[in-house]
């Protein structure tokens, strides 16, 4: 028995030595400063298919894959920080997390408090209606719903006036849509797909809203990106390396397709900011 224990101990020591050697041999692509040396703390909330976290802190999703590949290339261990959506960005601002994931818009206001990675994908305005209405003209005279806080709301108010109703969240908007209290819901391209996957919006059609100069967001959809600690040059370069590569080699298009979305969501164009 003692001989068996010795053998097991020797094997364990060999594995540990091998693992340590692998870690020591890892050469980071960039000099990345993090909240905790050797670890990349990632603020995350549930927003399928971009960021998902389970009760036992297992993470997945398109944004998460980007961060994991960045961490691997820079010899870092990913540490999830599971938060309410409203606390995610603030955790990076306050220095509790290194990166925030979850389809955050690249906005002018955010450049003052966090770093923004290169654009990851766009989130075009999508209509949900019985008839699949996809033009502003076809929506005129209809009752329109949208969610409070979207960048396009002020413009929608000018275009649709009293016919526009704003909701605190997508769930409330979809409930009114299904009950016939609004004719058309205007949302991002992700939320309605996920709602339909869960059995909501039966009998409704989704359509990308066609470009219309009255609503600038239909002409240049908002770009999303990964958020990171302000002024952290090395981390920004590391994230940008990953984002650039997955655009070029088709990895992002595959991830989007596998999640049930059009690969064109990855056609971001030149970097721009939501005003």
C-alpha cells in the first residue's frame, strides 16, 4: 500500500511540475495589467447569446469566447464576476473588474469612463409585427413600442409622436404586443430572436428596419464592443488583437451563425460611436 501511495504521489508531483512548467513557458502577447495579477476579472450578466453565466459560475457566449481567447494569448486565467446588468459597467469603472461583456454599445459617453475595444458586431433596429413591417412609412399611423434607454428613442418620438410608447423592458413590451395593445415593437436584433426561442411572439414576424434618414440608427446601426479599464493600453491592444482576428478568419461569423443569427451582424464597417 505504501508503495502504491508513493507511485501516486510521484505521478501527481510530475503532473504538477509539468503544469507549472507550461505556465512558466507561456509568453504573453502583450503586457497586460489586471486587477489581480495573472487573472482577468470579467464582469458578466445573462444576455444570450453574448454573455451567459450559470449558478455555479460557468460562463459562455460570444463575448465570453472573445475574452477567453484574449486571456489564453496573454497567459491569464478568466475569473467571472456575476452581476446585475446595471452594475456591470460600473464594476469596470471602479476597478473591480478588468473587462465587461454583454453586447455593450460603443458610445461617446462611455469613452470618458472606460476603454472600448474594436467593434465586435452591430445590433440593427428590428421590427416585430404580425405583418413583418420593415419600413418607416409602413409603420406610420400604427401604435409603436420601444424600450426605455435605447439610443433611437428621441428620434422615434419625433417621427411617431403620440403613437410611440416606451416600456421599462422588453418583456413588458412583448406582453403588450402579444395582447394587441401595440401594433409594432422596435427592438435590437437579438432580443426578439431569443424571445422566439423561448416560445414567445408566436405568429409574429421580425424584420430589419430598412434605412431611412428620418431615423439615423437604421442607416448606421450601433456597434457593440468589449469594455475595459480606462487607460489600460496593453489590455485594449490584447482585446483588439482577438477582435480583429476573429473578424478576418471567419470565426465570428461562425459563432453568430451557430447562435442562430445572420453573419452580417459582424459587418461592422469603420469604428464609430453612438452620440
